[in-house]
C-alpha cells in the first residue's frame, strides 16, 4: 500500500522506484500465491506507470502485459482483477492490440469497470492516464 501511495502525482519518486529495479519485483509479486501481496503489487504497478513514460517502457520490457494478463485470467479475486486490468489499461495503446487479442483478455478487460473502455485506448497512439489511489479503484 505504501509504495502505491508514495508515487501518486510524484514523478521524481516514480523515477527513483522504477530505476531501483522495483518493477520486475512487483510483477513477480503479482504472480505469487499471497492474495494481499498480489493486490498491493498490482496497485503499486498501476500508480508507478500512470503518466510516467519511462516506467511504462520498463514495465513493457519486463512483459507486464503478458504476465498480468495471465494473473487476470487465473484469479477469481475481483480486487486483483481490477488492479491488474488498471495496470494494463494504463500501459496499453494501439501497438498492444494484437498482443491483447492473442492473450484473449480483451473481453475480460471490457467487463471490468476500470478498463471497460480498452477499445478506445487501443485506438490511441499514446497511453497517458491519471493515477488511481489503490484504495479507490472502483466498484467491481
């Protein structure tokens, strides 16, 4: 929770966290067995990549779309689904459409409030989106 909250609207902190190697660790935690750690790691990733092109590029290089799509499809926990969908939504743009189609997650993303407008995002060349406080990711 703390990591997620620390980087809201603070690009300097986001840069330091991203360059410290936290993104691959957070992706790994998203794939773990502990439901609380999965949710908190996905929330932290969501805020780390929101409006931060450097962290978006780093997360993409780490395979975040593939990894979180797998988590999204394998969990029934709505909070984790919502957080993972938010990360994907924050990162996705036109160049990711084929990957998301191949991963077969678009219908799932469309069904989650935070990412229901994924089709609009996939028409865009850019992927700027605001941060979401981890405790207020919306209703499911």
